[in-house]
C-alpha cells in the first residue's frame, strides 16, 4: 500500500502492475442541503490516513434504463455503460493513476470528464480505468461532477447571491482542475502540462472548458470526443423556465430552505416535471434553446461564459490551447439503438424529436430528402442515423474546429473514427472510441467481439492520445497528421487503416448550412 500527502491529508492507495492508484479522493465538500445549489466548496481536511483503494460515491442520478427497452445491440451498449455503486452527496471525488510517485517526475497529466448526457454517469465505470494509459507514461485523473438539475438548474434573480447560479456542474470541473494544480505533483504529475479529455457530455464539457475564460491557466491541451459544441443556452431562457419548474415542484422563488431540503433523489424525480415543461406545445416559444439542450448544459451571458461558447472560441479565448476534436462515424445511431422496436422504426421515430437541431429549422422531412439524395443506395435507417450524427455531434464539432483554427492557426486537429465493430448491429457506435483511447478493450468486449484483431489499433490510438498530451502533437505509428484549416480541412480517419483525408464532410456540409 502506497501513501501520499496532499493538501487535505494523507492517502493510502494501491499498486497493481507498477501503477499506483488512488480512488475516491474528495476535491470538494458534499453537496447536501444548500451546497447542492451553490458553487463547490473545499473539502474538509482529515486526520490519520484516508483509505483510497475504493471508488467513491457516485452523483445521485436516475436508475439506468431497463435493458428490455433496447434492441440486442442497444442492450449490449447499455450494459457496458451501466452505472453501479452507491450514490451519495459526498460524490465530488476523483481518481488518480500514476506510474511514479516521484514529486520531481513531471509526468504529463490527462484529466478525464465522463459522459452521460448530463443526466447520468460516473468516474468509477470500468471503461474509464486509467491503468493502461498510465503505463504509457502519464498521470490519469478522472472526475465526478454534478449534472441534471443538481448541476444545471438555474434560477436567475430568484434567490440571493450565487444560490441556484449557472454552470455549477462546470464549476465542479474547475474545482477538480484547481485540485490538480495544487496536488498533482504528489502523484508524479506536472501541473504545467495538463490535457483535459472527455467523451459525449464529457466532450461537450471539454469544449466548454476550452471556451470559458474562467479556466485560463488550468490546462494546456484538450481532446473533445463526440461532444455537442452547439449546445449553449442564454441565461434569459432560464429566466422563463425556472419559475415554471419551481411551481411544478411546489417551491416558491426565493425559498432557500425549501429547495435546500430536496435530496438527490428528489431532484431526480423533479426531472420528470422538467421534461413535461419542455414537451409543451409552446415550449420553444417560451423557453427558447432549452428545448434543444433539455435544460442541462452551458449557460451563456454569465461570468463563466460571457458569450456563446463557439463565439468565445472564435474570439480567441482558447488561442493558446492545443485542441484535438472529433466524432465517431455513427454517433447518432445511439438513439434508435437504445429505443424499443426495430432500428428502422426507431430511427424514423427519432427524427421529429430532434427537429429543433436541424437546418433548415424543423424541416426534418426536407433534411431527410436532401440526405437521401447525397447518400444514394443507403438504407433509410442509416440515412436517418447519419442525420442524427451530424445534427447532434458532427456539425458542431466541425464548427468548433473551424473557429479554433481561425483563432489559433496550427493548433487544431480534427478526426473521425470509422472503425466498425463486427458485433451485429453495433457498427461505429457512439462511445466505441473510449475503448481505443483508454486501451480498455476487455471492458468493451460485449460490443467489440473478438479483441485480438483490434489490439494494435487500440495501442496506436492510445499512443496518439498520450503523445498529444506529452507534446501537443498527435503522433504515433500513423501518417503525418496536419493541423486543420478552413482550406484543406485535414481529417484523420481511424479505421483498420489509418489515413489522413481532406474535406471529409463536404457533400454533407452543404446540407448543414443550406
């Protein structure tokens, strides 16, 4: 058992295969009572040696979806991301894996933010195990943060001071990054060489961190995987939504005691009321862009994010940050695959649900006709899957790359994962890249099938991620990866064969902005 002493006390961790791990480390105070609706507070110090060999509590959240709702492929995916372990208010914790506890080692730090659509997730999932990455010479940190109403319910002007203020979930991440600055040397890490990375909601969080002036100086590089960079709601939309939700759950504006009495389970139940409000016929007119991002996510017009996050990137807020950003070829199939019924029907059913994201606005039938013409001979379910991929993930990702490259020439790298699983129905599904970049194939065996053919690819992809963290250049045993710019639009394609292509999205990009 290994020990380290950090700012709040001594920790006892474990060592396996030469990698030291310390789990469940509190970086902020429990979120009980008023703390649930306030920015994160520092944790209390402890006496003696704290056991750090087990994962900590996860954020209070809704139960995992019942497996029966999905088809065979979707069921496998849901099993892989199933969150287990105790929930509790003392959930703002992080984990560290390191190959060295030498305080002078100055190893690069890779700080991971998990996904889960801002309604679920945990840093304790086996898919996020950091040991294999740490073996490549980096310190890996994974964090829990508040999400759903606990992290993102905003009631502007309805309570005193910063109570129920915006972007609490992101402020948790900032607190975790500040913890790294203060303590990571004790684990062999270099606080001056931190790379943040994350997937799905975590990928969105990466773009938010990159765009926010509040994060300046806390990290050097960023990898955003399958995020939704277009999702960002102005605080004015919350000003209309908040009083309606408070009324729906029986709390008067300004009643701090009443809302502070809500438990984590109570806030999860209140999500049903929030969904009903956003499903009203007049929801878009009343709540604006909250209809698109379901009330969870970044709030602009705030000190944390003064303007829309893409505008912030374009204005140069992230000009000193190296950014690698990309998606998986079939990210959007996540939705029909995890819904009841055959995929073809589920994909058709999904289309009007995402109409608010489509350009031209709401014209999902017209968009389908244009995609069908651009993808001749492709079955309708895959055409609809491509539309969902693009409107949710790819379009915003490419826009973020364009704006970062404009403000920060030579610092942007765009990619796409095209590798397709041989397991029936999985394909290039959302989240499959996590297996490769963490080199955690066994945790994904259900959706990857035979692991031997993909081991070399996973080793190469994880090398790319680590080398980017070490040097700012995504290198490994791959072709030269040229930075993205608006003219050449270089995109690295990860597949059985890894190749650099230019202008990958052209035939679809004309539809996005048409």
